[in-house]
C-alpha cells in the first residue's frame, strides 16, 4: 500500500504525535508499505528512507514550538507522482486542509482518494488553559466539518472515540498506541543518570515528569506534592513554551529542568527515577505513561483522558482525582520498595501487550477499510432537508470554500 501522510507536527519536533508517527512509519516500512510525508520544513528531507516534503513554515506566535505551514499547489503534482492509495491526515490543521481537499468526501476529493484522519490533541480542552474556553463551541463545529469529510476517523483511546462521537463526529474508530519495549526497560537504570537528575543527591527520593512543558500539562499542580516530601527531588524532562514560567514558579525548590533527552538517555531517565508523575488531564493517550510503565517505574497519574485505559488502578499504577490522593500514593511508593516492585512489575506486563507493530497492523486495517468504502453517501434524513433554506445556505458556503481551495490547490 502507498500512503501519503500529512501532518503539521513532525521531526525535528519532539512530542507524542511525532513519536507515534515515527514509530508507525518504521513499522509501515517493515511491513512493506511505501510512505511519503508532508510536514513543515525542519531541515530533514527523509525519515527511515521515506521522503519528507518540507513545506515553508512560520512560528506560531501564541505557541512558539509549533510551526504553521500552509498548503501549496505544488503538493498536487507530488501526490500524483507518488500515486497514494490513501491519504492520512494527522490532526487536520493547516496542511490537513490539502488532505481534506484532495481526498475524502462523497467522491474522494479532487484526487478521488480515501481519507483517514487521526485525532491526537484534545484541542477543545486546551482552550481552557489559555483563557479561550469561549471558543470551544466554534472549535467543535470546525472539527465536525473537517473530520466528517474523512472516510475513517481515528482516535487513540476509547475515551476519545466516545468524546468525538458525542460531539457529532462520524465514522470514528480506535487506533491504539504502543511502546518500544526494547528501548524502555528497567535494565536502563543508571547511577550516573540518577545523580544527574537529582543534581548530585542520588540518595534522595526522585520524582519524574517527562513531556512538553506547556500550560495544558498542569505542571503547577506538582508543587503541593513536592512540598509534602521536603527531601524529594523533581526532574522535569522536556521543554516547551511554559518553561520560563515554570522556572519562576519552582524557583528555590528541588526541581531540575533537564531539557530534552533522547534514545538511551531518555530510557535511562525513566529507569533511574522512583516515581513517575503525570498531572495532565488533556492526554488523548499519554505515550510517556506507557514508556514509564515499560521501564518498571510506578506511575501516579491523573484520572483523565486516555490514561485510565493504560493503568489498572492500584495494580499497574495509581490514578488520582485530587492532589491529596496523589500525595498519599507517592508516600506509599517512597515508603515501600516492595510496593514499588510489585506495581512496576505489573506495569511491565501491561505495557508489553501494546506493541507498535500491533498498533500499526490495526492502522493498516483501517486504511484498507477506507479504500473499500471510499464513496460516502448522504444519510436519508439529509435528503429530506435538501429543500430547506438553511441547507441551501450551508451548501453555498461549502461551495465558496471549495472555490477558494481550487484557486490555491488546483
């Protein structure tokens, strides 16, 4: 199968979406499929032997880590030359507009191709962390318009499948995440890494967070947990637009901003800590939780988003609703090495069941389904509304949008 992936987030950026796409592309290659990637330019022209078509991009003022790239008419010829069987749009934002134009809809779009979209970011919930919650109804409307053009919509947790369905998005299916258990494992524990993350206090309890440093991760909520254990150290591994605010917020405390770590260093960081903390309530999946579990690290995580689907509460990790519950869970782990070992062992077993190969095989099945059901018919209740003024105005509006797109993307 030949797959064109359009994404507004890809290497060299580091986040959960990029990890998912990179691991998926590696697996697609191993399974014998061909891939081409359209992404904002980042100085990288290929990934795992597949071409990256870098699109001219600009930093997004409200979120500097994000680069915005607009579709270009040149994309059409590249797609025609590649001859994809399916277009996969990861998070249909700006570049995704091209995917929505060239594929999907009733007749497969301008290139008569099936369209698969995947939902990785709980954008409506993000709005609440930036004082923009009043935009949520409008954002859901935009998401419905975009995703309902797709032949298949994918979400990375059953919770997100339900949420999208409840908000009127159709044809939603589950696409699980995975974890690289060859890389992330307890054997990566390192005295040197522990000394580094604890800033020279390896005998102190070491709490760990790995991920983006941004407002929606709710990292400020870690302060009461750190206050409850004065001798403990907290390492924040990652970077992001909220770093300066966090440095000021945690000033004078036993907090180390480690920046990004990659590969074996990252695996060593997981395996060298005592407890992994995930306070975010906006995770559609939370790959770092799986990586921590594969490393045998006890996880204390907020009961929200897709995270509860990975953790069996009290057995392979601890879920909390209130900060005090998290504090009690951390205390249990720090005071009982045996408890840490028991929960860590259960976490390893659970994470071993979620491989990237298995996840990619499910994705390929969804690609095949999309190819088999390319043409999407109208529902019977829509036919009865055809004569209505509201329907006619909406149809006129869609035609106007398509006319503009045809000028930009002939």
